[in-house]
C-alpha cells in the first residue's frame, strides 16, 4: 500500500510538467527547420512569398521553426516535388491531393481548410432554355484549367454521369482563368464555374441572364499535405499547432486578402475568408475525385 501511494504521489508531482508542453514546442522537438512550403494554387517565388509570409512569420514565432518557400511551376509539379523530398508541406485542392497520393504515395493530410461556398456549378445562358445537364447535348461549354476541381473535374464527371460524352455530345474548350469572360462574352453556351465565380459573372455584366443548370453540392476540403518522411510526431505536432493557435494562424493566412486584394495572391487568399482550419481530414473524403478522374479517363 505504501509503495502504491508513493507511486501515485510521484505521478501527481510529475503530471504538471507534461501538461506544460505545448503543440508549438512539439513542432520544434520533432520537425526540422526550415520546413519547405508550397501552394498548388500559386506560381512564382515572389507571389508565394507574399501569399505565405504572414502565416510563416506567425508559425515561426509560435514554434521557433522557420518556413522556406518552394515555388511550383504548375499544379502537378507538387506531386513530383513531394516524391523527391523537395518540399515538406503543400497546400492543395482536392484534385491536386489525389494526384499527389497517386504519384508520391507517401503523403498524409496534416490539416485542412473548411469553407462555405466551395462547390461547382454549370451555368448556361437563359435564352437557350436549358433546364439540366442533359440539355447540354450539342452545346459548347467552357472549362477552366485542366485538372481544376471546381472548374473541370467535377463538372466533367457530372456530364459523363448524366449519360453525355464530352467531345462527342458536348463540345468544350479549356479557357483557364478566362472561362467566366468567355461565357459572359457569349463565346460559349455554358461554363463550368465555382460557387464564387457567380459574383465575377455579375461584375462583368450585371444584366446578364443565366441559369444554374447543375450543382455539385459541397466538395471535399482543401488540405495541407505533408510528406510522410517528416515523421508521425512532426505531422501531428503541425496539425495540433494549427488547431491550438487557429485564431492567430488563420488570421495570418488570410492577411494577404486584406493587404493586397488586387493581386493574384490576395485574390487566392480571399476565397478562404470565413473558412476555418480542421483536423478531421480523411483520405476517403477524396474518393469522389478519384472516381471523376476515372470516369473522365484522366491519369493520376
């Protein structure tokens, strides 16, 4: 009995020491410095620096671990950068994430971004009288960039799932960032757009009459992807830090939207206003994107 009491007392005395440890301190203990950071939505070294500098500074202040920016040349180069250990952490959309898991293999979600208003529409000019996807037969549609989750992959999957064949039944053009202007100009009958793009349509032409003929509903979430070689302890510490200090880190993350709203990186960050960090991301969440790739005959 005396020995048990002594053990309990010892445990009570030592417990506070463990309680004092913070997720931020764990990052310093388990992760190398610097952590190399990339973003599949931003190209160019200076653009990436402007987009992530406030977040990186806040992260370093909290953890003592610095962040180094690694620019990407295109959406898919992140997969190879992870594969060859050129980057440690990358912000990716659902489409980019499934490519990374297919090409790199040894990657894991660290934490994610959950936002309202993240989904995909197909819009059509009202004077055409289109009521649904099946009415796109014989029409011309503008997609965004190849592989974009909300401007290509999702809508392409919806069209094929409705029994139409892209190319055979529906003519299409990949218009990239010009997809909205192409639609507004009347160069195409319909367009694949994200939820937020309807505001851009109305900025181009407030009087344009158009119909939403298809709606994806809520999409899988964006995710900070970590290479597994960082180690489970490091990845968990990054995740825990993002959640424990979400207010400060998220505010720093979206700061470019307020500081430089007219730049590409400012606009890229503005889509996350009102979002939040989450730590319940699972790989299964992205199976619908993998299915879309398969239906469209695209390689991962």
